[in-house]
C-alpha cells in the first residue's frame, strides 16, 4: 500500500523546471535551474510549481522548451541517463581541481593549464597509452576561467574551515598578527594571520589579504579587519592579542590601529615585532667599520653596475673553478642582504683582488689597495662574522609558531655569547 502511494515522475513536470534523479534507489525531483534535489514527497505539481515561483520567479513564465534545454545541459555535464554522476565526470572534475591546486601553489598564470599542461598531458598519454586515452583528456575542463573558479572554490573552502576552527577554539579566543606592505606596483596590501588552539595545540593560519584602496592609516587597517570580522561572524571581544610592526599607523596613541582595538576590546594585549628593533639596532656601526662596509658596497656596485665588468668577473671565476656565480647586491630594506653580501665578498676576496689588479683603472687600483691592506681585511672579516651571526639570529626569530618567550630567550643567549 505504501509503494502504491509513492509519486512517480511525470514527463509533464519539466514545465515546472524539474527533472528526476535516482538516489539510493529512489526517484527524486531535481530543479534544472539550481540543481536542488527535493524530497520524495515533493513529487507533486503543487510543490514543484511553488519552488519555481518562489525560488525562480523571473523564470516562471518561460516555455517548456527552455526547461527542456536546461535539462539536457544538466544531464550532459553532471548526470547520465540513470541520474547518477558518471565515474569519468568525477575523475575529470577531480583532475581539474588538482591541476588548479598545483598552479596556485606554484603561483603560475591560470592559462598555464590550457596552454601548456593539457597539451603536454595529451602528448604523453598519446605516446604511452594511445589515441583512446588521449580522447578522454579532450573534455578535461582546464580553461583560464575554470582554473580561476577552482582556485576560488578551494580558497573559500579553506577560509570557511579556518573560521570554523577559530569559532570552535577553547574559550572562543584567538590572536591575530597583521602587517601592511606596499608592493612594486604601489598596491598597499594588508595581510592578517590568526593563531588559535586546535586539539590541544597551537595552530597558525593565514586569514586574509586585502588591498587598501586609498590611504594606509590605522583607521583604514582597523576598518578592513572589522569588516572581515563582521562578514565571517568573528568578534573583537574574542581577540586576546594583536601583533603588528612598529609603524605609526599601527602604534599611534590616538588614531593608530592599537588605539582603535582598545576601544572595542580594552583587555586585549598588543605586541609589536621585536625583529624591527633588532634590525634598527644593527644599523648603528662604529665609524671605521661603517667605512669598510661602504667600501664593500662600492666594490660590488662597481662590478655589478657594469655589464662588461660582470662578464669579465664571471669568466675569472669560471677559470678558477669558483662555486659562487655572482656577487650579491646590498639593499638596506632587506635586512639579511648586508650579511649575505659581506659573506660573499669575503669568500671571493682573492678573486676580487685579482680582478682589480687586471682591470688597472683608477677605482680598481683603490679597491686593490684596500683588499691588500691586512687591517682592512680584519675589519671585513669581523663584519662578516658578526652579521652572519645576526642573520642566523634574525632567521631564528621568524617562522611559524614562534612565541615571545622563545624570542626573548634567543636574544638573551645571543647577547651572552657576544
């Protein structure tokens, strides 16, 4: 009797925008517009019509040919004649997401999939497995727009997982770390990371990156973070601590980011990056050591700024079978570049001495004299040693799951060893 009461799909139901799908042996109505599958009891004209007029009122007056066309498209891309997702479609969809993940991880253009990866895959499969296997790759969705959608889907999913973990953290508390930086295209980007407790251990995840369209004041940074919190259901009341750099926009007493956070959560703690203090402290040098550093920078620029000098020095290193291929520039804003440059120059001091001796120009004679001076070389060796140690300390203060206690211990140990 129960089976006799079951409603069966009628071909006329397509005029309401519904086709049928088999799920666990049951025939269920499925909307050809939004793909929503209704319950078995909804297989009635009144329920189907209610869904069409309620969810898709702008399509309620469409003729039956429109819905039949939508039905064909649904079955072509998603289901076979039995209403089940085909294994080939599943495999193609999964492969598309895997390729998109690789492209995102390698930071390659989205067009790489269709212009390079897919043709290469076809060539490999054709050579090894034959034409039939190659034809299966023809329907693999790897266009530019498809890869973009796949990456966006995965990013949204990861974001939802991170937010869910934050909301489910013990005591519902978390801390954030943020920094604003302007890239080479003058685009100001705000990056925010979150740290929270997951399964009894600390977990640190990237939260979001947004562009600051105009100014980069503390008010702009605070508003961006607040808008994101409102959209994702997070609250400033649950932020236990904030870590920023030492910029005025972050630490301003009246209008800085820290001051604005205090207005919404007075009990939150605020730290600012101690690596900045460490970098500033290392900028101060005695005058005699500063002169040696300036001499080294001038030497490197003399060779690197001239294409001819660069080629001649490269050939000299090749003749002497030297591992290092290039001198390194010093850039003041790159904290580690000073130590790296000094280390490379010190390791190539003999080759530099020979290069300047062969060159014979006035500047080269001056540089040759300095590299021949034992006192000057001692100071260079000292700078190389001390900045190599400082670079090691700098790197040890960075990285995931670094906490203030560990940083303080490392700095104290470094000072004691000096």
